[in-house]
C-alpha cells in the first residue's frame, strides 16, 4: 500500500492467481470496520484499489484486510496523517 503514511488517499495493489472471491476491508484500531474497498469475484489478474477516506475520519492507525475465498491472506497497518 502506498503511500504509507498517507493523507488523502492510499493505493492497495494485489493479485489473484485463480478465480476467487475477494474482500478488502479497512478497520480502525478498535477493530471496527470503517470501509469496504472491494467485494466480488475476480479472475486471475493484478488489481489495484484506491481508498479515499472521508475527511471526517480521524488521523491514526488503520488496518487493511485482504480476504480471498473467506481466508485472510494479508493484513497490513497503514497510518493516516
């Protein structure tokens, strides 16, 4: 994900190696979901999604979860400045 830390937006790049259900979500430090960035069936390919959080969303630490076929495959911390 870049840039990290970010101010206005952050881009998440990921790949799918076989047709799969993908869900990308953002959680705050308390574990509450603050955004769903993508949730659909995808063909094998490289993908990119942009998160433009609402300006009222506080600065701080957030966690991006990438799930493929209901299994968490990536979990990363991003910082909004």
